[in-house]
């Protein structure tokens, strides 16, 4: 085999497979590079049934609206700490929140059904935004359902705990 042939063989058997491996391996890391904890700005969380999701929390303003047991609209101000933001971002990363599709619904008909409980979670970063609409009756993919349900529970519990701490301090 000539030296030119050896070079071509080496490139085809070593260099090209290595480049393909690097592209496949690092593709996910580059895709979600915009979702860094230090760039986390705020999040919005809304839940309820259509036509409007009447319960909501906006971490930028701290406005927390919800209906109590007597169906009265309660509006309070709940501010989260930086540690809460970091914790929430790390949980979202562990749960694979960035891999979820924008809408988790069984069929198109579910989106039009106004009786199904919905959770809208939106994370805002400096360079990117991730929003997921999760319908409570979603049952197609257990892993996606579990990730979305876990994020919903973590967000809800964080807001409730912070509000209860604020009420106890007053």
C-alpha cells in the first residue's frame, strides 16, 4: 500500500469515526447550553382549566394568584430567594425539563377540551425560554409524564412553602 493510501485509510478508520462520535456526544450539550443556572432570570407557572388559567405565579413580580377552598381569588406577593432559583434550575436539569416537548397532550382533542386541568411552566433565561404545557390526563409516555409532573409538584411546593414562611414571619 502506498503512503497516500495509508493516509486515506488512517483518516477513514480513525479520524472520521472520532469526529462523528464527538458530534453525536456533544450535540445535546450544545443544544441546551443556553439553559445555565447563572442565566436564570425568572419563571412563570399557571394552572387551571381553559379558557384562562386563573391560578398563576410570576417569579419576576412575585405575584401569586390562586383560588382558595371557598373559590375566592387570593392575590399575594411571594418572592423566592436565589437559592430557590438555583435549586429549581438544578431540579429541572435532573428531570430533563429541557428535553420535554412544548405540549404534553394525548391528542389534539385534549387541547380543545376545556375541562382538563392544565399546567403551564415557563422558564426564562437571558438567551432562551423553555415553555411546557402539561395536561393532567397525559398518558402516552411515562417518562415525559413523570418529568413534567415532578416539575409541577416541585414548583407548586416551593411556592407554597415560601408563602407559608412569609405568613409565619408576619
